[in-house]
C-alpha cells in the first residue's frame, strides 16, 4: 500500500484530512515492513553522521561544518512549498533529498530510491512533535510562467529595490544590513549572492519562484507570496536570472559540498554517476 495512492483514492473532505493526519502520525505499512523501521535504518546509515542520533543536528561529524546540519526537533525547514513558518509537506523533504542544499554539506541523496526517500522523510518528521499536532501549511501554487520579455525583466529590476537592503543593489549579497543578519539559531547568515550559481535551492526558475513566494524559514528572508502578485514574482525570477554570471556551473563541488563528499561518500558517488 503506497501512501500517495491511498491519499488519492480516499477523496476530498473531512474524512480525507482526518485519515491523512492519522497516516502521517502513525507508522505506515509498505511491502510488509513498517516504514519507520526502514526510515530509521536509512537514517542511521546515511544521515546520522551529520544530523545526530536524535535528530538534533549535532552528529559526530557536525563539528567539521560551518553551515550546521538542521536540528529536526524544531520543525524549522528552509526550503519548502508552504509559506513562512508553516510546516513543510513530506514531499518538500523528499525534494530536499533529491536536490540537496547546494553549497552546504547536504548533498543530493541519490543513493536512495524514491520510496527510501519517502521513508526517511517520515522518520525525519518523527523527531519533531509538531508534525503530530499541526498540519503542514497550504501549498503555495506556482502558476505557469509568463513569457520572458525585456519589459518584465525591467519590472523585476525595479521591484528588486525591496530586496536590495539585504541582497545589495546589484544582487551580490552585500546590502547595507547584510553583515548584521542572524538566523533563528542566532548564527550569522549572509544573504545569497544572487549573481553566483549554484544557490542553495533556487537553481531553476520554478524553485526560485518557490523560494521568493515561500521565503527561507528560520532566516530573515521572508515569504513574499502575499506582498507580490504571481506575475511580479516571475519578474523577479527573470531579473535575477538576467544578472547571473555563471548560469550553468555543472557538478563541480562548491563550498562545504567538498566536506560533505568526504563524510557522505555514498551520496557523493551516486550524485556524480547520476544524470542530475
Ligand atoms: C555531510 C553532512 C550531512 C549528511 C550526511 C546529511 N545532511 Fe541533511 N543537512 C546537512 C546540512 C549542513 C544542512 C543544513 C543546510 C542549511 O541550513 O542551509 C542539512 C539540511 C537538511 C534538511 C533541511 C533542509 C531545509 O529545508 O532546511 C533535511 C530535511 C535534511 N538535511 C535531511 C537529511 C537526510 C534525510 C539525510 C540522510 C539521508 C541527510 N540530511 C544527510 C548536512 C547533512
Ligand atoms: C531581510 C533580508 C532579506 C531580504 C529583504 C530579502 N532576502 Fe533573500 N535572502 C536573505 C537571506 C539571509 C538568504 C540566505 C538564506 C540561506 O542561506 O539559508 C536569502 C536567500 C535568497 C535566495 C536564495 C535561496 C537559495 O536557494 O539559496 C533568493 C533567490 C532570494 N533570497 C531572493 C530574494 C528576493 C527576490 C527578495 C526581494 C523580493 C529578497 N530575497 C529579499 C535575506 C533577505
């Protein structure tokens, strides 16, 4: 019994919400094994070194890293399809496993099959009690991209004044308050240099749209879904793409990915062999 298929056949309404909450909270049965047992096995093999036995982000290798592994107990996830501080969906965690968090030690986890990603995502969620009492936030829709015109890029450039206080007038991450920013854990955090690739997550137009609309939870980068219309968010995406110096950086390891590759050899090798 696959979770996604179950969700689809149950249909809409209260019954759906109640049943899907129940399924999220309990351990689900897939192919005779309970998912949490499998999720735990995968976690202890591939994630524990950085994220720690009880998900607190303080695994045996975490001291090697400047950008620290996420403490899953808090339920603060940066990259997700729900706005602001809302909980992510399980699919959001799976997407993090597919894409990694570029420039950090969190490599794409392509040594795992899709089902294994689902299982370990469920196990990650079990570290945080909030997932048992709160529903994930509403998924922010990403409407079809309008044609990329010179006028729209110009509009994005003028809207970018909202962003410049952190990201700098030219998007280089050097705005007037850039050096003063801290994340929710009190660690200094720099606004992204938007002229460089890869960014942590926003390396395709859709993912960048999602980042601007949903924000980067746990950092000063707010959700702009309610301040801008979809067309305006697309204009920002097009503008930021237009100032990129190296649009296709390829698979070269960047920043702490190099340390990640040493800690997490299985993920590194699978990523290098993959077409992604
Ligand atoms: C080599 C160290 C390392 C390993 C191994 C690792 N991670 Fe991470 N992970 C990190 C770091 C560092 C971050 C924080 C990135 C940031 O905050 O920008 C992170 C972040 C995350 C996030 C949160 C992303 C977000 O939206 O905030 C999830 C989910 C995650 N890891 C899951 C996993 C899972 C599941 C595994 C095992 C299959 C795993 N990680 C293996 C280092 C690692
Ligand atoms: C208050 C400061 C602040 C403002 C204002 C701000 N940002 Fe950010 N932004 C950040 C920080 C900090 C990060 C880095 C988050 C991280 O590294 O986890 C970031 C990251 C990003 C990223 C990259 C995410 C990734 O994948 O690495 C994009 C794209 C982005 N911002 C776009 C924008 C746009 C567009 C605006 C204006 C509409 C904006 N930001 C306004 C602070 C800000």
